C-alpha cells in the first residue's frame, strides 16, 4: 500500500498538518520538537490501529477536545481515526469501528533512534522489540501476550495476599503455562529464522567475515529448557514458596532475554558502535522480509531520525535495500 496523503488535527503539537507523500521516499524535516515523530506516530496509528509510543490521552493536543488523523492510500482507500478524549473510532468507507479492522491493517517497519541501542539494552526492551516484530504479522501472538500479561498480574496480586494458598494459584498457573509455551515457541522460531539470515546480511553491510547470531534465553537461563506445558506448570508450582516471599512470579516468559553474539562473544560491551549498527540494520531488513512473507503485503518503512546516525556507506545500503518500499523518514537536516 502506498500512502498518498496524511492529515492531522490536534495531534500532539500539530493543530493542523498535511503531508503529501511520494511513492518512493518522503522526507519530513524539522528542528527538535517540531513534531516529526508525531507525524510517524499518526501514520502508524492509522495503519496498525494504535500508537507505538503512547496512549490517546497523551496524544491529544493539550487543551483540545478531539484529535483526528486521516490517511489516504493510492488505491483511494481512506482511514480516519478520531479520538474525543474518551473513545476512539476508526472510520473506514463510511463505517465506524472501535478497532481498526484486520483487513485495513498494513505492515509497517518502524526504525527508531532507540533501536540503535538494542544490543546493550534491558531484557524488557529487547522483549518489546521482538514482541513487536512477531506481532507485526501474528495477531494471535499479540492477543496471547496480552492475556499472559493480564494473568501474570492477577497471579502476582494473589501472591500479595497473606492467605494465599497453592490452590488459589492453580488456575493462573495453568493459564500461564499454556500461553507461556505458545509464546516461547514463537519467540524461539523467530530467532531461529532470523539467525539463518543474520550473518549474510551483516557481512554485506559490514563487509567483513564476522559471524553474528542471537541467543534466545528462555526464562533467563542459558541452557534452553524444553518448552513443555507440563514442565512449565510444574515449575510454577514448585516455585510457590519462593514466589510467596517475593510476592511475584519468578519464572516465565516475562523473564526471557535475547543476547547478541559476535564471533562467539557476547556483543554487549564488546561490539563497536559501527558493528552494532550493522547488526540492527541487518535485523531491520530481515524484519521487512518476514513481514512481507507473512502478510503478503509490502511494508511501509518509517525511519525516525536514524539516517543521521549512520555513516554514508550504511545510509546508501539502507536506501538500496528499501528501494522497493515506500519510505517516510524524518530528519533535522536534509539528507537526500
Ligand atoms: N499532547 C500534546 N499536546 C501538545 N504538545 C505535545 C503533546 N505531546 C507532545 N507534545 C509536544 O510536541 C512536540 C513534538 O514532539 P515530537 O516528538 O513529534 O518532535 P520531533 O520533531 O520528533 O522532535 P525530535 O527531533 O527531538 O525527535 C514536543 O515539543 C512535545 O512537547
Ligand atoms: Mg523525534
């Protein structure tokens, strides 16, 4: 899908803003705080159904009563998002929906400045990154993950009660084991698939012979635990006394981590900035490819301020690799 036009009303700092897009690369230029990321946020919302960085109350321009986003595709399809301070509606072909219908959702690759720090970031942020990666093409994964998070919260709440018993946790344990296994299997599958391609992409960007891969650390342990629902359940049950003292669930996929390895060495702390950037670029290209394979649609590429972070060689590589995609990029200075 090619975006032709974007219009914002009362969206963050924008009272009224319009962007006409071209089929290849459109640039949004502006000073810090001018509202560049907000435009990408609005596009993302109209294509995916929600923002990548905030809730609607934060997005609504301060002092205003509603915000509106409209995008028009080359095909003539128009999506309007309206939020009135309480509820949000999507207008598609004159019909109203409370959520963006599946058939009107399109794949988007978002490249943010914070992605550059992925290798050395916290397990939470790494999980978020790969969750969004899988969630881009697997709706079931997103809903399983949401259910998992809710169940985890409930289990943790139950653990806080002085009178908590093993029995009180049983139904939560069963649910967490079931969802946790599903999620872990998909995370592991994704990393296996990424690893099949990562080194090749990396070598063509970095122009060296290094070998790079990602280790998926189940439940924070180096040794991979066989992902088996009954084992998972047993582990939750045996941890009862410990969890009761800690008042939270110490075992599960909410503790998973991902480690980047360069030539058998943990990249965190050892990889140079250039090497890290090359890996992240490689990962983004694989993400674009996977999204396209799994959705049958070519993803839109949103590059937020990342161009200036790259040297000329990597900038060229980025342009070349995304040359068949529509790209919308933001920058403080002119790049193209
Ligand atoms: N709800 C809101 N109402 C009014 N202004 C807001 C709201 N939310 C954010 N802003 C302001 O909008 C401005 C634009 O933010 P945005 O992140 O889009 O800028 P940017 O151009 O991407 O900046 P940078 O170059 O620093 O990344 C900021 O100054 C921010 O304070
Ligand atoms: Mg920004």
